[in-house]
C-alpha cells in the first residue's frame, strides 16, 4: 500500500509564541490576524511557513494534503481557495471541534481521530502525520513513504544532529528503541539522570519530533481509546502510540536520521527562515 497522503496539524497558535511575540518590540502584533504559527510569513517572499513544509512534501512525492484546523479556519480556507500552497497536491481541510463544556481541544490524538472520521478513506490507507511548525526535510518525508514490513513508522532523530542548545533538547521527547529498531516507548521530558539509559548502541540519544507514518485501520482504535493526560487534560498522540507498542511490540519501525529540524517555537526563530526563497 503506497503512502501518498500527508496530514499536518495546524490547530491554534501556541501561547508560548504569542507571549514571545508580545515581548519582542519588532514583532508585536504579527499574529493579530494569524491563527497559527504555520501561517507566519517568512523568507524572502513573505510566504507562510506552511508553504515551505508543503513544498518539501511535494518534492517527496505526496499527492494529498490534509490540514487539521480549528473551527475558526478562515485563513486556511482562504489559503486553499487562493492557491497559496505549492501546486501538485489535492488539499483537504479537517476541523477539530471542541467538545461541549471544554474551552480547548482534546489534544493531538483526538485531532487525528477527528480527521480520520471526516475522511474515512484514510482508515483504508497508510499516511504520514506531522506538526505544522517544524520544517521537516524532503528526505525525512520520503523515508516515511518507503516500503516497510511494519504497519507504522516514525523518524528517530539523533540529537547530535540538532543545532539546538542542550536545554532545548532536554525538552524534547526521547525514544526507547529495541536492538532491532522498533519503538518500545516515547518518554516526554525525561529526568536528566535517566537520559543516558536511552542512548542507542552508538551512544546517540534518539528524539521524536512528532513525524509518524501510520496504517489508518490499525492506529484508529488507539486514537479512540487514548486516555486523557492527567496534567495537560488532553489526549496526546505519543500516548496513543505508547499504548500501541505496549500491545504490539514490533509494530512501529524507527527510521534513524541525523539532521537539524528548523522550527517555530518563539519569536526568535522567525529570523532563522529569512533566506528561504
């Protein structure tokens, strides 16, 4: 089964980005009319950040794009109608609704479940899903399209390839990987003292940057039954994946890569993309 579909989560703007923009005199107000970080204009042409991620997806051979948005998705509707994304992809919008009685969405596992409910064809295929504020490379996106024996896969990034401070890397999720390359656990923000035990045979710490490929039929029950995180009060995708590998130990193949992943976390990151064409 060929993987030609990419799902990108482009929900609401993060509070951290909003706070850092307010504190940055030169960039105050930049998100007043922008609902998500992925729409922040970057590069020499002032294109939305999302454009460059989608362009990499086109180069990697994807032909269908699903954007998971919030109900207030007018900016994404306009981007689609105005053909503001690279050509070569069919574009679909999925809406993550907020349950009655809640003020915020139910999290990333719920977002993906709602997308599969709205586009049932995804339950019959293999697809890639990722964040909308990381600029994943063409190579990483291609890796997740390759034939594999396991129903699911994710990119396991070697932390030595990142151009980030150790403090920032410490906030990423590390991976416990079996000797034959299958995911055993994703550990969000591990204790500093525990980090060395997650290094692989080459002494490399492997990090998840939230880019996965799933068999829709096989991941769906885990999305639906994902428990609420007691701290964040959300259903998180890494938790659903953790439940999956606990029941099916060799179902998620870890594909190693070593490269920097540019992302939009706060206002200081915007300048990193100033030379994009």
